C-alpha cells in the first residue's frame, strides 16, 4: 500500500477502558490490537502528502 520495505512488526494487545456507569450497567470499550512497524533504513511513509 505504501511501497516500503518492512524490517519487523510487533503486535500488542491493548485492553479496553471502562466507560462511565449508566444505571446498573458498567460500560466497557472493546479490547484491540496495536501494531508497531519498523521500516528498513532509507524507507519512510509520508502521511502528510505533498505540501503546496
């Protein structure tokens, strides 16, 4: 998708936070996964795009 070469990927499980209490029900946000991607030297992802 970004035309870069990846050196390594680490995945972390992030626990969902407890939301406010509504009545008797305790709300909770879902757990999710976060990926840390290390690119090979000389590769970069331009998130901003061309500046005019």
